[in-house]
C-alpha cells in the first residue's frame, strides 16, 4: 500500500516506473537463468578446492607436530644427554658446566628441525638447559604441580602458552609447547623434563587459507580444547565451529559437516590426534557465480540509469508548465497576486495557465477591497470606544460636583467646575484621537484637582515628566480611567492617607508611563481576572470597564505589542505601566 501511495502522488514517478519495468524485467529474467545454471557447478569446484587446502594445511601441521615429538624423543634418548645426566652436579660450578654442555647439545639437535622455536631441559635440581639465547624466566610459568605432573607421566602433554615460553623469557611470543618426562636410562627413573616449543605465529601462518572474510581455519587438541586459530580467525566463528566439532567423532579421513550457512571441513592429524577444521561459508563458494551475476547486474544498472535519464527528460518536458503553475500558486499563498504567468504552449495546460492568472488577479482585487473595509472598521471601532469612555468620565465628575454643592462649599465648587471645564476642553481636543503628553498630563491634573477637593484627607499626588517627552503623542483620555481606578479601588478603601504618583519616562524608542499608588492593592485572583479582561479571555469585563477600554484603544492605535501591564500586592499597592511607541503622530 505504501508503494502504491508513493507512485500515486506523482505523475513523474509513474512515468519513470513504467519505463523501468519495460527495461528491467527481461534483463532480470536472463540474469537469473544464467546465475542458476552456473551456480551449482562453480560451488562444487570451490568446495573441492577448499577441501584440498584443508588437507594440505593438515599435512603441514602434522609435520610440525611430528617434528616436535621426534625432537623430544631424540633429546630423551641421546647418548650425550644421558652421559651428562650421569655427571655429578653437587656444586654450583658443576651445574653450570652441565647446563652449558646440555645447551650445546640441544642446539645441535634443534638444527635438525628447522620449524622448532626452542628445545629445553629442566632437571629436578633446578638445572636448566636451552637451545636458544633467551634468559631463563625468573618467574617460571611452569609451576611445581605442573612440573611434577609432566615428570611423572610417560605421555606427552601439550600447552598453548599465549604468555610466552614455559622455560625462558622470549619477550611474550606465544608458543605451542610439548613437554615429556626425561628418564635416566641407567636407572629408569625420571630426573627432569624435556620441553619443545614452536611459535604459534608459525602455525597460524601454515593455516592461513583464504576462505573469504568470514571463513577461517583452526587447530584443536584431541579432547576439543586448546584452539589455535588461523591468521584471519573470527572468535565467534571459531567458537561455534569448535562446539560443533566436539559433538562428532572425526576419523582418519577428512569429513564434511553441513550447516545452514556454512560447511565444516574436519581432518585429524595422524601423529597427535589433533583436528584441523576449516570453516567455509556457502556464500564464499558462490563468489565466482556471483561475479558472473555481477556482470549482468552491472549491465542492468547501466540500462536502468540510461532509462532514468530518458524518463526524467520526458517527464520534465511534460510537467514543466505544471511546476510553473505550482510555483505561481505558492507565490499567491504568500500574498503575491496579479503577477504575470507565461503561457507555455497552446494545449490543455496552456488553458489552465490562463485560468490561474485570471483567478490571481480577481483574488488580489478582492483582498484590496477587504483591506479597505477592515481599515474603516478599525477606525469606527476606535471612535466607538472613545464615545463609550466620555459618559463614564462625566458621570463620575458630576457626582463629585453634586456632592460639593450639597455641602454648600461655593469656592471648591467653583474650582471643581473650572477644572471640569478644562478637563472637557482637552477631552474634546477638536475631535483629535491623539494628543501630546503635555496635554494629557494637563487633562489628568484637572481631574486630580476635582478628586482632591472631594477626597482632601485621603490622598496626595505627584506628577513627574522627564524633559523632552511632552511633545510625543498618546491616545487622549488614557490616564483618567487608570487614576480613577487607583482612587476608587485602591486609595478609597484604605483608612490611612495614601500617595498617588504619575511619572513619564523616555526609553530608546518608547514612552513609559507609570501610575503608582500605595493603596489597598489586589489579591492574585483579582489581578488575574483583570489581566484576562484586558486579553478578552475573562468572563466578566464590567468591573474593569475603563481599564479594558484604555487597553483596547492603545492596541488599536499602536499595535498588539503595546498596552498596559499591572503589578499589585494586597495591602501594599498597585502599579500600572503603559508602554507606547514614540512614532504615533497627531492630526
């Protein structure tokens, strides 16, 4: 299903698929028939060659192991060696002379066997004779129990020493050692041991048959232990093959064991009973036939690539006009309408090109109309918000004048009426939506004069404006709702006398106005509800009517990134911060 979906989404992919099937199906059938015919014959020849290699390596290993045993027997029966064994060695000087004489004889014997790495004698009194120039190990790898076991048994014992020689310090060169008991012929009693060693690297070189990257060859002792691997051996391959070999009885002739993905070629070494095992993977036997198949595959790949080139050229020719239409539609998605779209050719795709260009022009005209209408609606919304806020101011101001008149305070009533006159004169501002910071501050001073007369004992106020900021424009009637909110919901609720501060500061590209009071403050829930009301996400806006109107007006005139931010703490006070751009321009 996924393959069908892959090709269903692209005409180019389907065209390429059709040409490919026509080319590749006959070539694949021919290659398969040739490969099948040649595979069996080539695999049989490769298996025969691998068998001959294992037999040859087995003969070579047999020769080396036979030489080791022969050298050991020659040392044990040599007349010169026996004569030296009968020589008294009751002094250190006598032991040294005997070791030197034995070493000289061992060198002569070892020259008869070129494959050997060293021939050594160790006697019960500690005398050590060696055919090589290496020094005797200080910490002999041949411990007392192992020495006693070799000395007291007539049969040879084999050791694969990865740490180096049993007797001498050969710089850690891994060896295969055969150790036998050394008997004095005059008494028939054991008096020491003979050790003959050959380098493991030499044996590995003998078993360096090339059975591919995975195949290998290795040597096992008669009981299935002491594995010596070939040069290219892989540990897991050797371990699996060794385990399988231990389960069968290998005779004197080479045996072939077939597994699912490999063959085991097992040959027993006659002189010692050791087993040489070759691991040949079936994939290796098919390498030659795979080479033949590779020739056909190369031809098929070449034909496939040529088919791809031709198919892509034809597909591109047919699909180029459609791709241009797609690119044109993407530009329309980015808002680019009414652009020219060249007509490629006078066919069905050419007719589609004309239709798309005509649609683009009509959509562009429609968007311009919508944009104009949205601008008109934005202006009308601002006017409506401003019209909503004026009655709110007037109601609260007349309520204050009524309170003074009823109290009979003519002077303060006069002052309040004068301040109210100034307040509405600036508020009207000849119909302008934006006024300067200086005019807005004069407007709020008039309001504060009115409120100070009414709440004389409840608060004081101060206004600070940073020089140079008076000339910038701000939305008119912006501060009065915020100051009114501070008086009625903060200061008025306190029994102590409070302070109201207004400050105007200039930043790099903005104006920052802060209205701060140390009144009752708000708890976290009330503050959160106010913020939700300004974002039009809360359920109740009536309690924050004036603040929400100011927030909406600022966002309409300046943009959504500007507006109000509240911080408040219950019992401490409230701060309202207004951020406006310096780029607002008055009419």
